[in-house]
C-alpha cells in the first residue's frame, strides 16, 4: 500500500531552525521520495517503510529538542506526481 505523508515540524524553542534542517536532512538520507515547501515536508512510499522511517526520525528529532509539535497528515495513495491543473 502506497501512502503520502505531510509533516509540519515545529520546535518550540529559540534555535528551531537547526532542528528543522536536521530533521529534513535525515529524511532526505533515507532514500524515500521527499518533497519540501516553505510550510511542510512530504514523504512518499510504501506504508510499512514510511512509517518505520518516520518512527525512527521523529523519535530522534524529539529527543534532540526540549519542546515541539509535529503535525502529520496521511493519504492512502502516492501523491508524489501531483501537478495542479489550473
């Protein structure tokens, strides 16, 4: 089963930028399809693989900061090829 996951990672501390950058770099290094925009990061792949990677990477990111939020949306389909038609 293929999924698409949208993540918005928000460390609630002054040095938030480094935490976000490190989180995105860690996701890029996984070999999964990653898309980024100014508001979120999208991850695409098989359910089992994506969820296993996210479990590891989110835990590591949370351990490296004091306080933070992570919003996650999951769609049951691979939306990595989406192109707006307007």
